[in-house]
C-alpha cells in the first residue's frame, strides 16, 4: 500500500514539475512567408462601381511575412505589433460580416453559398485575427483569403 502512495506521489510530482512549453506565435502554422497569388472581385462589391484602381495587379506576386513582432509586406498588409488570435468563424462572420450584411440587404443571399463560391467549404473557417486592419481566413493551412477594398486576395504559403 505504501509503494502505491509513493508511486502516486511521484507521478503527481513529475506532472507538476514538468516544464511547460507554451505555444508561441513562432510555432503557429500561419507564421512565415505567403505570396499574394490571385485576386477576384469581392461578392460584396457594387457592380455599378468601376474598379479600375489597378490595386490587384500591383499586389499580385508580392509576399506577406507573418513574424512574431510584425507582419511585413506591401501596404496595407503591414502590421507593426500584431496581436494574433485564431478564431473559428461561420460564413456570416467572414470578411468582417460582409456576407451577413449581403443577406440582410437581400434575403436570398445565402452566406454559406457565397463563402463556398470563394472556396470555403467547412461549417467554420479558421481565421487569424491580427489586431490590425486585415484578418486572414484559411481554406487550409497553406491557403488563406483576405478582403481588401472590393477584392478577395488569395495567399499561398511559401
């Protein structure tokens, strides 16, 4: 009986004294270099508005680098002190609620179908909130989408 108590005490001591390794941003799947590989007009864009800014052409091929202390890349993707947080968003919450807003304006606009048209097939989408201007929504761990002005950009992990 005494050895059982001693064994239990030893196990408890090992558990409580084991080093704890917190998950750091550096260990996260999204860290590293991502290339802006494609852009499409966003579903929420007003078709009556002309989008001749040349913005997508100027950004395609550029890279965005997620680092522990900053997000580097072309403006407006730069973020000097990101506060990374991973959340699981439903279709209604993607792109700062744009699909839900579309549904409020037109009841036949289904947020899940709109999200699917951009490649989001899961019920919930892993989203990287940065604490800066732009959030990133992940199709998978090597493909992300970001909304900027009236475009949805695709980023591919390098």
